């Protein structure tokens, strides 16, 4: 039997779908270009780190 569960990347802050694709707009002052974005091309939600605000990390979820 094979595992046929579907998985999806979501933003860990707003839970909207995410893509393994850099945001379409990014300012170098915000730090390194993140590899993930929301489906509409916007950066993932900003989160505070000790280095300042950074893009949230996505998480992989299983769909029912």
C-alpha cells in the first residue's frame, strides 16, 4: 500500500498557502532573499528574530 496523502506548504504565521519560490519583490535591507513566498508572490509574513524582522518559515501540512 502506498502513502497517497497530499501535502501542502503553508505560512507558519497566517496559514495561507506558500510556494517554494522567492518573493517577486524584495529589498536587500530586509536580509537575504528567502526561498519561499505566499502563492501571490508576496513574502511570507514577517516575524521578529534577534537579527530583526525576517520572513516566516513555512511548514508542511497533510491535507485530509
